[in-house]
C-alpha cells in the first residue's frame, strides 16, 4: 500500500514552548491509526498540522501528496476533520448546515444534494434533519460533525476524541461506523479511552511531551507474552528447566506456597509456546497445577512506555 501521510522530523514551537520534538511517522492508505498521549502531549498540534490549519516550525509533512507549506488548500480537500468539541453553527438546521459545509468544501453544485443524502443515510440523521443543531443531543452533534467531514468523500479522516461524552450505546454505534470506514478511508483517531482504540485501530502511536515513543504499540503487545504457572518442585530446578525453553526471557517467583510455587514467565511470542512449557514441565516429572496466559493490554503498554520515558528524563 502507498503512504498517504508522511511526517519527517516534525517540530512545533509556541514561543518558548516546544510542543513537538523531531517527530517522524508515516500512515498507509486504508489504515485506522490511533494516536494516544496524555493531555499536552502534542496530539492536537499534529492534527492541526495534518489538516492544514497549522504549519510546523521545522520538518516536512505531506498529506495525500500535498505539502503542508505549499499545498495547504489542496490538502484540506483531501482531509475530513472532526474536532473533539463537535463545533456546529447553532442557528442552522442540520440539513442547512450540511449544505453550507458542502459548498465550503467545494462539492460540485449538482452533487451537493446527493452528498448530503448519502451522509444522512450513513450516519442515520434522517430524524433530525430539520432540527436546529443547538437542539441536538451530544450523540447527534457528534454524528453531524462526522457527516460534514465526509461530505466531499475525503481520502483521509482525522477524528479527535469522536466518542467523548457519549453514552455506551452511542460509543458502540460510532465505533462500528469508524470500523466500516477501513479500506475506503484512511483514519487517524485520538481517544483517551484506550480499550476503544484497541478495538478500532490497526496500529497505535504513542506521544509523550511532544516525543513519539512508538509508531506501533500493538506490535509491542504482540511481540511478547507472559504466563502465570504454578509448579510443585524445587524452585531452582523449575527455573533452570523453564529458562532453557526457546524464547523464554525470564522466570520470576511470584508466590511461595511450600513446595508449590507460582511463577511469571516472560517470553518472546511464538506459536505453541504454552504447549511446549506445559509438556516440558510435566515431561520432566514436575506437577503443573496451573498455566494461564497474562494479557498485556494497550493500557499497560501505554503506562510502561510513558513511565519508562519519564524515568529517563527525570
């Protein structure tokens, strides 16, 4: 697949404050990429640069082949942007707002009504078309904000906290809709709900204090695995035996229980490792009473990376 977003050595300063520090990344066509980071980490600066509303202090950025310095207007035609606050013109009715936004986005006059009908159908807005946007619930405001971003069928969609403030059923609905965009649109999404990003994104980038810690946190998740085992036998013998298994990086005693102890095994991921550990322990005469994979979710990876980065800079 071709790269639709390429950022190289991106720097952004606001006066003396350094918001982005030499950030480089790329996003391929059709990906859904999550961007995570604490408040003030630089997510909004990246989004505003990618959507053409802000220029970087240094570095280069191309979006759908358009340079952010030279081709800002052309870039905006290829990107749909949904701000976290879902700002709408409250004096307009939904259909009036969508018609106005279609004109601003350069949708051809003869295609405007079809474009509006399409997004109304896709976002299920038919019941609120004639309402003033100020009368909409938070969930419908978010749907309308996404609808306007899709009016000109942009190649890239940038979503900043698209489910913020929504109830659980609304979150599921918006999440399923975003998943339906995969392949046809490239999606870059920020959210503080890590479990949500884990369900949506094909790849996750993590920012901290303007520094990109990783371009693929999910790959880190898949690269290693941990297992909890309970084995009866001499501690040193059990550790020596398990340590010899291919891929095992460490085995630590977690809980003493007489001759029966609980251990945590850390290993590089590979198929059938759990079966090999079990057969090795039992085959060498030890009693194995438990073997449980420990899931290292995105939340734990996020905490590990950010804590490690803070320790380095402390």
